[in-house]
């Protein structure tokens, strides 16, 4: 992976008088504390805050709670953080933001890893969030078609696809329906809320897919936290999968395409900094991903009898100024090929 560079404005304003005191940031992150992915993301946030002049233990305290895997646990963790009297929250995923809103009143929240914050009623609009919440989305509607395109490229025989998520997949439906016609595949949708649901749904789908099935897992904290079970079931049923959850390939999942989550944490530091200096969340537009990654697990591909086309690797590693019909400044899709 390329080295990540922070762009820090040379015109950083001095702190307001109250910012000379130690400020407290409460972080409710998505995965387990021991997860290497979690450590990398939090390191990115700390790196971003340090680059903006904050010194942990001097002008900054960061309190972290991990893996809000259920609504009840998310509320408990949010209550623990609220009791520490933070100045601001950094929250990954819709359940974390909802829980924080339920147990705290009036505190600003910067979210990340949220697919559709408007439909989730976290903000009024992307441009004008309103209220005390703003942040960074982890995806965009065109991802649905991209996941189908990439999965068909690596597994051309796949004819039936299952979109598996805890949250609604409505954000991706238009692009998925368009891609269904283009690639000649059937797509069904399933929402799961427990490990038992996952096993039942995947066993049932595999039984009807007749050896031509595949899985799409949109960005979702629930499926990310249950990824080892999903990966095991996918291997058992020989189902190639592509996901918007980056931890999958390191644990044996076939393929990831989506946002660079470490970059989101680095960028979130900029919003936390601005709010601590006096900016209002309502005035900070929700931002979409700027950097995308693709990861492929070669061992898993080999176990499924799939060859990774050289063209897939080459395209994943080139500069691309457009995605989903929208123009962006330079961004790079990186490929991590795991042996």
C-alpha cells in the first residue's frame, strides 16, 4: 500500500482561548479492540489530530469504546463515553450514532463509515447536515454495479447473487438492477440480524444457487463483525464474495472494493479539529470517499478455482478521475493481493 500523506493547511489558526485546556474526544468505533484494522484506523485518527496541533495527554484526551455489535451494547458503550463528559464524539456506523443521540444531548458528532446518512435520518442533506451531526460516508450508489462487475470478472460463471446486509441495501438497488441486465445475473436481497440468520440464509441460498452463486456484502458493521462466520460459510458452499467491508480479505474473504477507511479516519480528524475550534457541524457538509481500494485474497481465489485476470489487477492500480458518473479530483484505487 502506498504511504499516506496528510495535507495540513499552512494557515492553521491559533486555538481559541478555551482550546488551551485539554479537550476530550469520545470514539465509538466499529470493530473489536484487538482487530488490526481497528488499530490502523485509530492510528490514522491520532496521526491526523497530531498533525493539526493536538497533543494527546496535553491538549487532547481520546476515550475509545469498541464493537457496538448490538443496539443494547451500543447504548451501553455510548453511556460510558457520555459519563466521561467529552467535547465531541467520533462514531463509526449508524448504530453508534443512534445510540449516542439516545444517551447524550446536544454534543456534536462526526460520523464515518455510514452508507446513506440522509435515509438513516442522521442529517437533513449532505450539503446542509443541520443539527449537531456531520461526517463522512463510506460508499456511494454506484458501488452496487461495481461489485457485480468485479465479481463477474473474477468469477464469470457466477449467475445468481445474494446481497447480504443488516441495514437496508436500498441505496444500491438502482445500480444493481441496471447491472443485472448488463451482466445477465439474478440478484436477491436478505437482511440478517444474528449469527443464526446468517447461517440459515447462506445455507438456503447455496442450496438453490446450483453451484453458480456469489455473495455481495455492502458496507455494514454487523456483517463485518461476523465476517469469520460468513467467510467460513462462503468457503464451505464455494461462494465467491465481494464486499464493502475492508477486513474481509485479510481473514480469507475473496475480494474487497470500497473506501479507504484509514483515510476516512484521517480526514475525520479535520472535522473534529474544526468543531473543537468553534465550527458548527451544521455548516460542515457531509463528505464522500476520496480514496478507494481493492483487495484480493489469492489463496481464496485458488481454493475456489478462480484465476485473477491480469487486466483486473492492472485496472485496479491505475489513476481514475471518474467513478459512477461523477467527477473527482485525483484518487487512486489500490490493489492489495494477498498470498
